[in-house]
C-alpha cells in the first residue's frame, strides 16, 4: 500500500479539491476510471478521476445510477469490501444490464468493481471503478489491493461527514449569537443543526420524525419547501424571505432562506440555512 496515497485520502477530507487526483491514483491500481458518488435515493453529488469524468457526468445527468440490478445488489450485499460485477451478476445478466449495454459500452467500458460505504449523515458513499472491455475482468488480486484502501476511504468519508455537521452546528450557533433563531438544512430539507432560539419557537415550528421540520403556518411552510428545493436554481437570488404567522397568538416573524456555499467542490456539503 502506498502510504502517500493513504495520506492524500485523509487530506481530501479537509481539501475536497484533491478527490479527483486521489481517484486518479486509486483508478491506476485497477487500470480503470474511478467515480465517487454520494447517494440518498438520488445521486446528491459526485466526483471522478480525469479519465472517468465525462462518462460520469453523463451517467449522473441521464439518471443511470439506479437502472438495472447491479447497484441495488451492491447495496443489498452490505459487504465491507469491494465486489466485482461478476460477484453480483452472472455474465448473462451483465449483458442485459442497461448500464453496461446502453451506457458504458459507448465509452468502451465492460467491467467494474465497486464498494458502498454508509456515512453518518444517512447517505452512502459509493466508489465505482470502470475498466475497458478489452482489458478484461477485474482480478481478485486487484480487489484485495482495493480492500486494503477501503478502511481509509471509509474513515475519510466519516471525517468529511463529521466536518459537514460541525460546520452546520457552527453556522446555527453563530446566528444564535446574533439573536437569530436558525436551522441548517440539507438540500432535501433535513435538519442538520438547530440552535436553542429556533427550538423555543414551538408556536411557529413543528418538529417531525427523522430530523424533519415544518412551519405551522401552511402557506409559509410551502414557501420554505419551495425555497429549499430551488435554492440552487434561483439565479442571482442569494436570500429568499417570507412572513411566518403564529396562528395561535396573532403574531408574525420573517423567515430568511440563505444558501451556504462553502466549497462548491466539496461533495459532502449541502445547501441551506433558514433563520427567522
């Protein structure tokens, strides 16, 4: 195992711009392109080695990740290591897989190896290495080398996720010091952090299961959902503000949805802070 590569894997937790270079090095182990995905139902973010970047961009844009059986079988296996496509599918099944037949074949890709790693924020990190058809299937010796790296990849993902949550906590606490009740939400509206001021606004906020929250004012809640869903689409709009009524006490506050940009290339970072 290359100790310098291990160091760079951990460094990527703090400097996300290094991930493509790290993936280049991991890909060279298997003579393959390498792609890293964060998924929670959909692909929420991704990065790739230089050789795999074009294909991965199309792969994500056209929604190939969940087509066919191979990704579902990789997740269902819950294997703490790398698995080749032939560990998951028969040769006949591979020939019928949409990803292989209709997408990867355009780039000359015919073989793959991958692993799925759960991370504390509820998503999965999935690392997939794709090899040209002419190179042949991924050998067991290569899988063993990748398995030696997997614990380091898993710990790096853990640190990245923890750093994300710490950033969210700091953002909410900073707003509390300014006297602003605040939530930090991910791109799907899940609460990553909340300060004590927002927790006390029980006449405005309804706390729900699975780290979800809604506003008791239904009109305002609809505006909040729309703001979070479209926050990266609203060109030039840095803040969205709207009134929130306390229906029981005939009072009103104003909610502001502010995007958190941080590092645009950090695949672990999500999007919005809501304060009122």
